[in-house]
C-alpha cells in the first residue's frame, strides 16, 4: 500500500534528557508548516514508520511530528539507562520542549498512548488534546511473567542474542495486524534493522524489562481512580480508541480504562487491531479529526 513516509522531512534533534542523557532523536515531520502541531507517538517494537498511512490523511490540517523513541528507528539507543514508563514519559516532555511544541495535541499508539497519558498526569499542560489507540493500562498475568523473566540474570542477554540472530524476522513475527498481508519486507527492515547492533538489542530488552513494569501500571490506574473519585477530570480532553480484535492488548482494557476516565470519548473500531493506523487508517482518521478539531 502506498504511503508518504519517505517523502516526509527527516531530521535529527539533540535532547538533553534527565533520564537518558544527551540523546540524538530522529524526528519525522509532514504536512503544512503553518498548521497546528500534532505529535504522533509510536508503540513498542515499532517506530515513526508505523504512522506512514495517516501522514497524507492528517497532513492537510496538521503539522505532523513523529519522533522515534530512544533506541527505536534511527534514534540513539541508550541501553545503560532504565527505560521505565516514568523515564519515557519525562523524555516525551523534554522532546516537546526541544521542538517548541509543549501543549500541542497528540496521538499515542499502544505503549506511546500509555506514556502520553502518564505525561499528562505528571504535567497537565503537556497536551491540548490527547487521543490514545490501544494503550495498555492494567496488570495482566503475562506482563507479570514477562517482568519477572526479564529480570532473571542472563535472560536479557539470551533474548538479545536471539534478536540479533535475525532481527528482521523477529520484527516480522512480533508485529501483528488484523490483515497480516499488510506486513512487508520494507517494514521488517524499518523495525528490525535498529535491533542489529548490540546496543539496539539491549535497548529493546530494556523496554521489555522496564516500560510495562506491573508496579507502574498499578500506580497509573490508582492515580486515575483517585482523580475520578475526587471529581477531577483527566488533565486534557481524551479520546480512547480500541478494537475488539487485538492479540497484543486485551480489548477489555478499553471499557475498564473508560470507567476510570468517564469523561473521555470512547470508540470501538471495526475490522481493526492493535496498530489501527496501519489496519484501518481511514476509519481511525474519521474519529481523530472531529476530536482534534474540538
């Protein structure tokens, strides 16, 4: 399927980050330069490339800014620093300030959506409006098992060797769509090539060990429950988007998260899955545009 990802502007920005140190961040931008900025934050195992099919659909009304998180795409890996959700949420705010887009609207997918919600709770002025697609929110047995396994001495090193043996195949097998025919060799290169280096593979292992720590997820949902029970709205207008066919994040997270943030808009997508911006870009944009317009 045709896309405009390689026609976008690709630039490197240096961020002086508290949790990650001095880091070179690769940022993709597309659309009208005088339009309001819209930050697009990707999820785990992917990069800014995951937004390829919505660039043209959203670019007429927004200046799209799609960074690669540390160790993803062409951004520097930082394998010696913790990749906790708190650290990554702080990094998103630091990047916003470096780009001069603090307070912009944002769309986050999967881990990116979770991180954006955490950033909004930590700094309420971070986003004017926030849409999240399939963010994980609740502790699941498999996340507990993953966290325990990744913190067993030697397991991360074994995983890194497995990944580096054939990183493109690893990426191809671990990104799932409603329509699996959407996978491509091009995509395998985009997601797999950053894992070829030892630092890239270690950075990915840090994501698995740190970013979805069950303790941080529990703290996140408790914070939302306290706000709801105290009559406090979420810091920014919020749109929750989920699909019923998602092998990565249980669809039940959608209604459960909506119960914690009842003032948010909530929508189910049809014939879609975890990466809705790839599976159903037109359907997704039809939900995003009126919400972003306020």
